C-alpha cells in the first residue's frame, strides 16, 4: 500500500510551523516519582455579579467573563403546581413558542436567530421553564430583540401547534422506551407521592389534545415578567448589557393579574417495599434508590453534600470503588442530588447486568448502611472538600455553566451570597457534621427503592433481600 | 453581514528529545488549567479478532502505574479539586483532566507516570472487561437505537476491517484480551513520540515546558508505530441494509456519503462541513425546514461529518457525511430519501443563497467557540487537532476558512453527494 501523502504533508507542515524548540541538555535526568504538592485549599473568588431590577419585576443578573466571544442568555420562569400537574400544555408551549411571531414564521425566525450565530430554545424542568440562548457577543442586542419578539408576539399558528404536538408525542414514545427514563419516572412517583413533582412525563395522548387556544391562554401565565430571572454571562460590559436588556424587555408587560407560582413543600417519602417495574428480557437492571435531602442554602447542605460525594458523587467514591472497580457490576454507579423550588432529593443509581441485580443491591445497601452508621474518615473528608470546591469552581467556570448555575439559584430563591458562602462552609465542615448528615439523609431505612428489570430473572434474588411489589 | 470575531490565544510549542509534542495555550480568565494527552491510536488500529481493544485499553490507563495505585489516579485528581476523563475515537485516544492551576504539576506527574510505567494486572484487566461490557449494555444493548448509527453505519458503508468493525467490541473479543496483548499495545502505540501533551488555562508557557521536560523528558523514545492509511475506494453500487431493533418504538435511517480526505484536502472537506450545516444544522436548514416543519413527516433529522458523532476534525480518511433521520413511519424511507435527494439536488443546481451561507458560517463559528469554552474540552480538542492535522492553530482558523467557502463550491459538493453510491441503513422496530 502506498504511503499516505496526506499524512506526510501534515507532518511536514507541523514541523514547519513549530516555534523554535526549547530543548534541555541531554541526557534527561530521571523523572520525579513523588506526588507534587497540590497547594492549599482556598475558597474561590465568587464571580462579580451585577444585579438589577428591570421594569415589570424582572430580576437581572449579569457577569462579565470574556473567555470566548460569546454571551449566554437564560430567562428562568417558575411554574405553578397546576402547570406541573398537567404538564402537556407547557411541554407543547416550549416548542410552539418558536413556531411563529407577528413578524416571522417558524423557519424565518430560526433563520434570524442563526444569522446572529445564535441559538434560542426553551426547556421545561421539574418546576420551571428556562429559555436558553447563546450568541456571538457583538449580537447580544439583536438576540434580546428576538427573545422579546417571541415573548410578546408568539402567534401559535394552529397547524404548527398540531405538528409540534405530534412530534412531541413521537419523541415521548422514544423517551419512554429508554430504561433510565422509566426508572427515573418510577422513582419520582415513589419519592414524591401526591406532590406535583411526582407527575410523570405527559403521555402521547395528552400531548395530542393540546391546541392553540390552550397555548394562548397559558402563555401570559408562564411568561410573566414578575417572577422572571434574566441571566447574561460572557464577553460583555455589565452596565451596558443591563441597559440593552432594559430597553429590549420594556415591551414585555403584564397583560393580566397572575397568581404567584407557589408550590407545597416536599415531604419525606414513606418507606415501603421495593418496587419492581417489569421490563421483560432486559439485559440490565436499573437500580434506583432515593430520599429527601438537604436543600441548597440550608445550614446542613454543605455537610450533606460532602457525605453524598463520598458515597457516590465522584469517581473516587465508595460506590464506584465497590460496584465498578471491585466487582465490575456497573459502568457508572453514581449518586446525585436534585434541587427543586419545593425541596431537594437524593438518588443512588446503578445500571447492572441482570444476573447480578441481587448482589449489586446488597453492596449498595451495605455502602449506604456503612456511611450512615459508621460515618466517614478524615482522609475522605479532605478529598471531598477539595472535590466540592473544585466542582463548584468548574461549574461556574464555563459560560453556560455559570449562566445555568445563576439561573437555577435565582429561581430557587437562594440568596446569591451562596456563591461565596458555600465553598467556605465546605472547607469548614467537620467530620461530625458530615457523619450526622450521612445518618440523616443516607440511611437505607429512609430511602425508597425501584428496580426496572426482567421480572422472571430478578424477582427471586430481590425477594431474598426484602419485600418486592411488582408494578403492573 | 456580521463580522466574525477573532480571538488570539496563540499556541506555544516544543518537542522533547523523546518526540513528545508539547503545546501550551495560556488563558488567565479563571485560575484553572486543562491538561490533555492524546495518543495517535484509535480503534482503526486495533488488531483483527480484538475489536474494542483500543477502548478497553483506555480503561486500563486508569488502573495504575509504577507510582500510582489502582483508583489513585482519580483519587489524586479529585482530591486536588479536579476532574478527568478519556475517550477513544477511530483515530485517536484522549486523556484529559482539569484542575486548579496549583495542581498542574500533579496532572503532569500522573500523565507521565502512566506514559512511562503503566501496570496492567490480570485482576484489573478482568475487572475492566466487566465494566466495559456494562458500558456496552447501557449504551448499546439495553436501549433503543443503541449503536445507531455510529457502529451500524460504518459496518455497511466500509468493507475493510479497520474502517468497518465495531470499535466498542464483541464480548468474545473483549473476554479473550490478555495482559500480554495490553503490554504489546502499550509498547507499540503509547510512546512519547506518538503523543501530544496540551496544557491550557492559567499557566505560563516556559513554566509548562520546564515541567514537561522534568516529568516526561526521561521517558524512553520509542519508534513511532506504522499506522494506516486505510483508504477504500468509494462503493461501486448502492449499499442498503435493514436491521431490526426490538426496543425501538419508531423507524429511523442513516445515509452515509463519502467526503474528500479530511486531512489531505481540508479546504475541500470544509465545504462538506458547510453543506452538512446547510442541510440540517439549525431549524432554518434545508432538510429540517422541509421534512420536520413543512412536510411534517419526520421527528428529527440531523447531518454530521465523521463516523463517531462530533468528530469531524479528529478523523482521517475515509470518513462519512451522514444524514440521520428518525420518523414515525407516515412516509416510507423511499419517499423520505427522495425528498432528501430533491433538497440536495436544489443545492447542486442553484447553490445556497449568500445569506444562508453566511448564516451557517456564523453558527459554526459560535459552536466552535462554545466547544472551546471549557478548559478540559479545549485541552483535548487542541491536542486532538494537533494529532490529526499537525496544527492546533487550525481550530481558531476554521471560522475564517469556512467563510471562504463559495456558493459554487457547495453546489459542487452537493452534486458529488448525488452522484455517489451511498449507504442507507434502515432501522425498523421489531414487529414491523
């Protein structure tokens, strides 16, 4: 086979482009084999925020971060209990919002956004809608104008709404065929009981019933400037950006009185039998355990988050060491915490080969029981402190990361002093505080368990561990 | 039309005596660094009968080396407040971490230790074979559309083993892998002269060069392995295959077209990149506007270069331009293919209009900046482009080179798609 001329050309180009190489005198000394020090753990400096209140009650948060010539835009809007309980209309609204305005049809609107090198879409979370965009920095003003155009004149053309709901129904079918989606739904139902957070993904039939009239009625309720948080992060001048936002958003006014989007608080789940969701012939079982957790901004949140990370919130956690690196039962066993406006929850998750479903659950119970009763050690604590502070730094280092973090804090009503206080509290947390939090939140007796898997194979082993309720 | 911003983060580089290329791109925006080591080996290089070996080996690189025990790599990085990962592509394997700037030296120590002295034990190998099998179950076997199209389309579009085989691997091949084979693979492909080290973020080039010399300088130089090329003539007849997916609720299909050589003729390859965006980039693109929003008969359509998802600039010849369609079955695959041909035909006939062309250059340029925003991603993207194209600087030049694409170029590339024998992989839900 002839040598690849392309590759040789590349190598030559590379050599030609190289800056004069700096070379050490040969022979090279042996490399150091002791671990270099990693520096003292210090709390990172919080980003400099400019907060402003815009007309209509919009809360604006702006940060200059000129790492790349882009600006990230978030508009966070709270949902009320009714809208969460009947999620089909909001789900269609988040698509049809971009289906046309009084100035553009759908494709022209998409074109106008793309002309700016921008994107703009809406995402429905458990209790909020977030409009999310990114734009080449020099076109921020134009993107804000299009955002306002959508908010003030989305026209919901009936044919477009019909097409959107059909696509939404098709996508839901695909989502519901994913075992992790089925598992997450089952866990939510067990965790939240009668709370709106228990609401499953809207079924295709409900999506197909949403019409343009419903969206016109819902639009001013969801897209209400009072209660909205606008976040701008990127290569911008903060005061100028606030000015741009003020000017652009002036057209967004309250059209009628809307009740505040209140939610009842989340209660701790009632423990009960393991729930088995049948998925015949499944080659894996999706194990999920969950419970309520410390809320962001609560005094025990920093210690609780350290306990959660030691258990399963990082690669060097106990769960990964056991389930993955010792037993090879799962590719990515993990724990995580979700924060809603009405409460926070903890999830322990592992997708394991069907044949080891029972043994994997035993190990997970063991690790939960161990951390809840025996606590942690100082070495783990120091690692988790550094990991927490590092994770926090990275979450707020990228433009989209910082924009999303700020939007989520704002909509949960967390005081933004959190950005300074959290890393300090993590550094100050003691073993006793973390042990107490582990006992409070991670004890298996406080958790509910669901398993998605092949009932023919896994019912036996799971029943050996405790009561199993088959969900039909 | 709007101008495209330029951002100068000039790369500084050196080459150690053992052949390791070192690339530094300082950026003091945040007090963090991203570090990547990219090895010039991917799953196209793995031996026959050992599908999945390059990826399995990537797992072994986290299992310990002479001065770092099992699980210690992760523990040390996370204890320093950092994060890490790795990935295996057809033509490269990347390892990367991001840490507070004060832990840069630790990252270099860890990368050097596993480049110099990896230790693979039987126990660790068996453990990671199990872990990789679970990874394949999660991502392929236990979910709908698993391996669609990244495993399934190359298997149809190409005929030679390096280009066509499954990079995740057959379970039998994984189970048969031995410690001796790992040692050979390591000795052959993980030499310093076959790697690029990139450091980006809060650091100074001189300091990084000195540290690189200190930690990597004594690693023995080894011969750079022979690798490829793996050219394949374009197919001489249309290729078509139907596969059944018992877990999928809806049909889907992927169409694979051949591009020009991504490395040897980059400027022509960029025309295909523009064409991909014009066809199915944003919602105003030809296929999305037509199939999703006008005809309402597909759920989603996308178009990309490369075979492994988003790897257009990390891949060598031969590769594919893919059109991927998920649809509810209200139109036949044949009818949808006809509509796709019609839209490609319009571009071949008239080319895109200028506004449309400027638009995709703007969105591509913004996407590019976005992908460089995270320091960890920036490190492995720069090291990967240096590995494949020999010049990391290319990343920041792509926007202006895309802007040089002309209406007539796009028309010509569109005509090339139409004139080819393409590969069509249909996925049918079981029961259909």
